[in-house]
C-alpha cells in the first residue's frame, strides 16, 4: 500500500501559469509551472495544501523490480533521494500513487512500499519542506519574539486515530538574528526541514495584525496525483486530504466515489466528505460543508449535503482542504486517484 506508513507541495517560467481562478496552457517542451496564492486575514486560520510540485529530479522507467527495489538504467548518486524525495507512479497498476524513497543506490531506488512493476514509468520528486514552500519566510509573518509568534504553520499527524483531529505540530518563522533566521518549533527546535507531504494540508494561523498573502509556485501536475484513504473496523476515521491540483475539482468529478461508500439511507450516511471554507474567518475552524454520496434510485444517485441538497457541483478549490470521514466499517486502504481537472 502506498504512502500509508507515512499517511501521514521553480521558477515562474514555461508554458502555463495558473492561479486559483484560471488555467492557461500552451505547447511546451518543459514541464509547465505556475503559482497559487492564498490570503489569510489577521485572526484567521487558513487550511491550504501546496497543489504544485518541486521540479522532478528524475523521470524514468522501472527496468526491473524486486519487492520495493526498483532498478533503473540511469546512474544515480548514492543516498541522494533518501527520505527527502518520493516516487510518483505515472503508469501501471498504481499510477497516481506515491511512496517515499528510503534508499538510493547507483542504479536502484528503494521505496517505503511496493509501488512499481517492471516497465512502469515514474518520477522522483522532492518533498516540500517548510523552508522550500515558504523560502526565507515568504508568505508567513516573521516573528521577532518566538514567545509571541506573529503567525504559525500547523501540520497534521496523519497517523492519528479517530475523528475531529487537531494539528499536532506548530512552527514559526523567527526573524533572527540570534539564533539565525529560520523555521523553529514552538519549543524552538530548528525546523526548516520539516516535510509537507502531498496528500494533506497545513493550517496558516495569522496573529500578525495584517493579512498574509502566501504564494506557492512550482510544477503543474501533468499526470494523476493520488493518495490513500484508510478505514478502520469498529471506529470512524478522518483522513485529512487536499485537492492536489492548482484548479478546482467538483464532487462529481473528484473520483471520491472510489473511496466513499454510497449511502442507501441519506439519514444514516456511511461515509462523509467535509470541506473547509476559506472565506470563514476565525481560528480552530471546523469544516463548514458536509456531504454524502447517495446510492439512489429516488432521487437520483449523486452527491448531496446532509440537508439533502443536490451537491454534485460543489467545488473543492485549488489546493483546498477537506476530510474523508470513513464510517465504522472494515480495516481497509483505498486508492484515491482524482482525474486531472484541466488539459495541458
């Protein structure tokens, strides 16, 4: 199973520039790049993912595969990708899924889980970190006094069990000069290298007195980027997810019906999708939209709110945060592979 043990996104040049409201593409010989900007008012939490990737370090084909060891024809640098990069399968049975690189050898890569088969294409991509997603503290208000942070980045623990899960890590950008400027935990441990994984979001908490504009720039996905959704027998489980693309997806075209069980009785939903609304201002926000997939036949099968309003066209915005709440069912790991919402 892919990226389940972790369970826990370049320059503005090239063919395509993206914003939260538009998508433009031209013929290109290099990977398209773009940007997404989000604004966090003072006194507000904004839940947001990074729906763009860092530049691909390697695009290749699996020559042979033995368990999680992938042999390639390229000559690699030993340990170059270890624990800092992930492999995204771009073809094969697990296309769209990804797994962390745990070992890099001269002609092979070992991933955390079995991901590829011989002949599958894949990309090796660096994880975003606090320092690379917010370089030099850009897009986050720097704190002159670490005891009174101007803003925080709150991260999720994707191994946590249960529902209504709160962020477990809090980080600030310290302006320096002593110690050096950089990201630190609230216990003041250096944290520049804290990873942001592709399947979840962070929460930007703004306590600075002014709005914060956070702009993420990077490579636009040209193939499916997915993740896994976990269900637990005997208990409900929240999966803290994000739209991985720099364009909105609707519930109807999200592919979430592959991981959300349709409910024959809308009054007793089996699984739920809860979407955050970034226009709501305040801290410790809960999702404001709650949706189920109804099995039909009357009314027609489709997405509905819990007040039973038709919701097929409800959008998860670019990089938007949401939760899949699996009901008490089976111990299971399901692949979510959302279709690209644009054409390049």
